[in-house]
């Protein structure tokens, strides 16, 4: 199996080169056009990604998440939950990497088979990175007016988070 994984990429490149040669396509020029188009896409979405990174850092540094977590801590502790789950639920629509880091922290502290681990996994699987999707995909094709995409995406995330709490407690508590 290790040999296959080492050989598969060169075989794919060789197939593309052979196909281009037989089709009389200038492979190098096509490659350069693709690289140029990729760079243009990177430049066009860079402001959107930078704004997302800035917003995530602003939320973290402002202490807003800590304030919300401390406010909800009495209700969470009644159900044997940590405030980490609120941070994860809050950051999931914003950043997939941030929510994965929080989930990894939950796994380290509580274990993946704990109530917190199952809840984190269910939230991770039932929600999406709505702001990231809007910033990246809508920004890359130049859509400025998202119309109903943002409210519907956030509503779907909210329903996913609420149902995660309900179903994990129904099946695992």
C-alpha cells in the first residue's frame, strides 16, 4: 500500500502529460495559465479571508466569549458541561480550525467518549462554517449581496447546535 501511495501522483502527472501530448495541447502554457488564474483567485479572496481572521481575533481578544461563557456557566454546570462547548458552538460558524482546536482541547480534557466529547463531535458534524463559506466562496466570484444566505446559514447552524444538545442528552445522558 505504501508503494501505491508513492507512485500514484507521478502516474497521474504522466497520464496528464501523455493526454496533453496526444491532444496536441501545450501543457506548459496551460499550466502557467492555471497558475495565473489561481493567483488571481487568491488575490481576490484575500481581503475576505483577512477580514475573517481579524474578526476571530477581535472576538477572542475582547473577552466577549469569556463573558458569555461565565454567564452560561451555572446552567451548563447543572448538566455537567464545561464552558468550552459554548466557545466551540460560537466559533463553529466562523472558523472550522478554531472549532477543531477547541474540540481537540475538549477531547484532551474530557475524552472523546465522554458527554462533552460526544457533544463536541455532534456539533462539529451538524453545523458548518457559514461565515467562512460566505467570505470565501461568495467573495471569490464577486457576490456582494448575500441576500438570504447568511440568515439561513446561521439559522441552520443554530438548529444544528440545539439539536446536538437535545440528541446527545437524549441518547447519552
